[in-house]
C-alpha cells in the first residue's frame, strides 16, 4: 500500500493516463447483453429483433458495468417456443491484451450462474434446434384463447393461456430457461423452488405459421403461490409476472391477469386472491394493470353500481367482490375509489371535496397509527426522547405528505379510467 501511495505521488500523470485507458474497457451491461426470441434463422443476424435488459445489477453489480472489454456483446438467444438457448460472449479487445496485472471481469461465468445447462455455444447447433420447434407444444391445459390485431402483419394473431404445474413432462426444464428473463426485467427477482407443489404456473403463447406448419412462441407467464387459510381454504398470491419485451404494450398482461382471476373464481377452495408479498414489492406497472383488470371485472357487480357507489364503501361490496371474483377487501376498496372517481363530477367543488375526504380518510390510517404509538410512548419515554419522536411526527408535515399521497393516487386512478375508456 505504501509503494502504491508513493507511485501515485511521484507519477500522477502516468496514473491519470492509465485510468483513461482502463476507462475505455468499461461497458454498460444493459447495452452489452443482447436478447432475442428467434423464430427463423435470419432473425439471428437481424438487429431489429434484439432487445436489451432493463436491469443487470443482480449479475454485474449496482453500477451495471463490466470491466475489461471493448465492444462487449453478451448474446443470449432463445428459440421462440421451447427457449433452447444460444450463449456467446464477443468483444473487439480485452484488457489483458494491453495491460499487465489487470484481470477482466468473468462475464461468461456470471451469466452461466443463471442459465441452465444444455445451452449451445455454436450458431449451427442452435439453427438445428430451430428446426425442431415444429414439435413444440404449449404445456398444461388451455384456459383461454384470444386475438390481438397486429398492425405490421395486417391481421389478427391468436394467443393462448395455459395453466400448468411442475409435474407436466418437460415443463421443469422449460421453466428453468424461461425464468432467466426475470433477472433482466424484474429489479428484485429471484428464482423459485418449483418442487413446492403449492405453485401454479400460467403461460401465454402465440400461434404462428412457418412453412405451412403451426408453431408456438413464448409470450410471458405468471407464477402464483397457494397459501393455506384455516380451516379448508387457500389464498393464491401472485408472485411473479412477466410479459417478454417483444410482446409488451399489446394487452397480454391484462388478458393473463383476468384469466387467472376467472380461473380461481371457479374454485370453492379459494377464499380470495391477495397481492404480492412484502418481499415482492409490486412494480408500478403491475399495480396499474391490476387496478385496470379488477375495475373491469367489478363493473359487472350490482354492489358497484352508480347508485351504490354514491352511498360509500360497504360490506356488500367487500363480500360480493370476494364471493364472485375472489377480490380481497384491500383491492375492493381501491376499485371502489376508482369507480367513485369515475362517477364524480370533479368540477363540482362539493362533490370533489367529498371524494377527496373519502380517499384521505383511508390514506390517513398510517398517521393515526403513529398517533396511537405516540400516546403509548408518553407513558414510558423520558421527556427528551418524547420530544425527539414528536419532532418526527410534525402535524404540518403530515398534512403535506397526505396531500401528496392523495394527488399521486388521483393521478393513478385517472390513468386507469383513461385505459378503461379506451377499452
């Protein structure tokens, strides 16, 4: 360490030059990782079919940088249906070719940690696997078929949603390949233990034609864990949901979530469907999607009629949403507020005020809890400790935070209603 400090003092210019040269060998891993869903051999060299991760920090650190390469390209190409994998690492220069005593990051080793064995490293081998895609068929039982108009193709494309469990032959290996996408598109993703028989899997596939044959492409999936509820019920909890980037923005997420809800509605064993666990904080996009789907479903319920909405949130809404649609109380309340906003003339000051107070009353819950805690603290804390806690619970600050929370909720609700109007 002393020798290094002396070197830095005596040769600062040399150090700066070295730092500049080394900086040229840093690569943004979100750009370097190249993903594809390949249907035809020509897709392999077609840059328009490439997509990139939203996140790569789980493999390459918070900076999402790989050191030691110029022109780094980490190719992870999947056959569209069975997700057979081609994995290659390419670069134009590597740091050890130019500098001594500096090791490049082991990018290949990091990626190998998440992709299951059996992948190809040779393009010709991968192309031979593409020829077997005609034999691939979706796993599990068909729950729902729907069509989406594709502007580029100029036609309606057909999609299917299947429900499957891990006992289905070949599914375990397929799921191991499918879940690798989680690391690139869900910020806090983790792989699940498929040996636990409480898991349900829901898969989305597209039907397409190739040389006169019908083939299937993987579109996305959802995992649901069934928790036990005393004495004889279950409570499904959505754990992971991902629509692959080439299919995003086409309504597949809404179709999937609605289909899953309708599937569990048919089971007398299901008490209600709950949200993601505290350890799986739902993304903002998922919350918007869930709001849209649940509002759409509740529009058919008598307890959510315009007349009932004006009378406030009721136990009738809670019980009907749970019994008919397996929607839990927390989500039913959110649906009520969105539909109440839909029925409220916000240009009418009195009606707008009623709605605002209705929402803020719910949002104020955590602050009331703080007040109860403060009352308890008064009995057991020393004066200086109590003063510290009171300063952290400043009333004016609470009002500011409450107003901000209300405005954020209002903006979210309006986006849901805009989508509902378009649908």
